[in-house]
């Protein structure tokens, strides 16, 4: 399976949690390849029709998307994901805000319920670079197969017509450890998540963020505990986790001595992960660790983030101490 490099530019086209609104029945071979009218618009996108401003053009929700052949529809699943349909939306399709969508099925091969993040690449017919879209399917029980949808805005990236779609990357996290940045407050009382990070000349930097979304005071002192996992969710061995980021690079702000951090409801803290992806011949095989299990404090509930660590053959990962994040906006409490 092809996996997008974390340094490659990517356009995230849209996110959907679960399958499209209405039924997904199609009429293969009939009506010029159009999907039956029950499938009006993917979830979280607006249907035409109903009440519209007088200045808006009249439109009917009875339009349908055009089904685009998917060469891989009958192929074996890729990391548990199988693409089942590709649809072209547009004028008269009955959907506003999306130009293409792809349906997929994901099968949980883990031993526990998991949340899946599926990245699909929509391939333009012009041969231009694929446009990536991301879909999240939550709480898939072991052995179960669940449907999902990924969408993209073709007009927003000015590509030509999409003629195919492929699985780019699949990531799965135990539902009990799923990372959240907002929404309902977890039982732990905190949101913990990783940002998109930064990469330059082989240096990688990702921020870990923690927001007290509970009703009481939350205390941190020192460094988070980390456990690295590979694509098969097995623990990664042979990587030394350093306290502080100075040995990776100076000037990252992660080499200060730890200080107690007290967070009132709505306040936030942050720390930094830093590494290099240098690869040296004869030193060993490059190490890739997509998943990092994080304990903000030794007795806290763990959360699994997905920074996609490409550690090369360096064998080192630096982590800074927790510090109060005065720049973060106050979180809305949702206990």
C-alpha cells in the first residue's frame, strides 16, 4: 500500500464520520450509470431544494450523482479497507458543497473496538497529483465491517475530472484511546491530541496538546510517558526516548527543566516531540512508528496519537516537559 510522506503537500478534501444519507442502492448498467435518487447527498453536505433565497438558482433534490467505474472495487481489501464506489457530483446532482465522493468498507482485524482514519486519493484524469480526502469511522467492533464515505471539492483545487480513487493510508486506534481535540469531554477530563507538526531538512517536530475540559483542577509535572507502536500495533524496540529535545536540535524550547503545571478548567498545556529521519548505511533498518501511546501522567488514562514517526536509523526521540500553553484559546467545557 502506498503511504503519503509527511513532508509531501496534501489537500485534505473533507471528512465524514459514517456512510451517506439515505440508501446507497445503485442502478448498475441503467440510467447512464447514475445512482438512484435515494442517494441524494453525502452526510454533512447540503441538499438542494427546500427554502432558498430568491437570488439563488432554483434546483431540485431529485438529481443524482454519476457513478464512476472503480477498477479496484472487486480487489482484495487494502489494510482492511475496500473501495466500493466513486461518484461525481455536480450541477443537478442534488448536492451542494461536494464534487466527488468515494464509498468504502473497513473491517476491524484488531482484538478490540477501534476508530479508523482512512485517507483516499482521488486521481485526476489529467495525470496531476492525487487529491487526498480523509474519513473517520468510529467504534468498529472486532470482526465487523462498516461503511464510510470520503468527499472532495474538485473545484477548490482546480483539478480536471477525477477518474479513479485509491487507498493512501489507513490508521486504526483503540476506541477507548482515541485522541480528541474538542467535543464531549472524555472520562479522563482532558482532551489530548497531536498537531500536524513541521518538517525541515530532516528535522521533525510535532506538538502534543492537552486541554482541561473537566470541572476540576488538572496537574502535570515532568514529561509525558510515551510508548511507540508500528503499523501492526506492536511495540517498537530499540528507540531511546530522551527527556528534553536539546540532543535532537537546539532552540525548540523543549530543553527547559520540568516545572509543575496547574490547569484550571479550560486551560491548556503543551509539549514537543522532536526527531530526525536521518538514515545511515550499515547502521540498521529505518524505523517507522505511526502510533504513540501517551500517558500525560504515570497514573493517567493513555491516549494514542498518530504522528507517523519516521525515525530513520537515528534511534532517538526527544520529548520536552509539559508547559502551560498561554496562547491556546480557553476550551469550552463539555463534561
